[in-house]
């Protein structure tokens, strides 16, 4: 089953919007008698429903735009500040699991028949065990390094950065990768001596897809998670 999401241009960040829960939705999520504003990812579960929403954009008159709960989304789509990305069920599960710590809700099929679900609820409907955090390390937990990197050349490259002064940092999704590489992020540290160090994602996605024909490298997604931690330097 395909899913369709929006990303912001040019950053590629997943698009989310603010919305106010209805009274029934607020009660369902434990906010009795309150108006609750939340942030939700925008997801379509059908290409026809996405197309219907696009047709709806064309029918909205500018003078009535500010009355629409989708005013910001409509402006962004009309101004071509967003792009549509398609995910299959595997890719969608991975996307939702990564976003669970940042966005609590999903707005399914914006419009008259829309539905607001918690991300965990949608994952459960997709057959995902929502107690599985997929190895995400919380910010208050310190990872314990128990062995050297493989190959050791990676440590040598990193050690060359010791003592350098960082002048600028780039961080985001890498574009232009060949089809056999999964989606991922990279960090590039630019130093004052005009050298730069990139930290990128590597995985065995290609090998797994060869062993499991139903998987494609594009189904896999990986991210880098920068976290400041209070811990002693290794000695």
C-alpha cells in the first residue's frame, strides 16, 4: 500500500502542520472539555485522495483562504514550496518510527473525510510493535563503546580532527545517491584550516535487498542523531 507525504523545499524536511483537535478527538486523547492544538504530519493513503486535495486547492478563492484550517498548507502548495514523496508500507513504517519522538499525530487524507491519529496508533494498525524503539538511544542515556571501529582506518580519519577548530557545520539529507543506496543523512564539519570532515551513513541495505526480493534499498532510511552528553573524555 503506498503512502504519500509532503516535504518542504529545499530542505527536504517532512511537512507538518498545526491543527486543533475536534471535541471528540480531544476527548479520545485525554483532553476532556478542552480545545487542543497539536502538530501533525500530513499523509495521504490513496493517490486519488491526494489528487482530490490538489483539485480542492484550485477551488479555494484567495479572499476566503484565511478561513480554511489548511491556509498555510494551501499557500505552500500553491507556491510550490513542498514536494510529494511516496513511501511503500516498509518505508512508511520506518519514517513514522523515526518521527515518533518529534511529532505525536498524523493527519490522514486532509479534507472532509480526514482522520487524526496518534503516530503510535497508526503504527499499531500497520502491525508494528510500538514498544520497539529500534535501537534509538534516548538523550539521557550514554552509549557505551565496547570495541574499536571496523576498519580501524575510520578511527585514524576521525583522530585527524583532534585540535582543529570548527568554522561551519552542514547537516541534512544527502541527495543524488544511486538507486542501490538507501536514504540517509550526513554531517560535514568545516575547519578553519580549509579542511572538511564528512560523517555519513553506511549500511548493508543492498545486501539485505538481494537476500529478500520484497525489500529495496530505498525502503531503508537512516539518520544521524547529534546529542550533547555530560561524560568524561576517554583516557
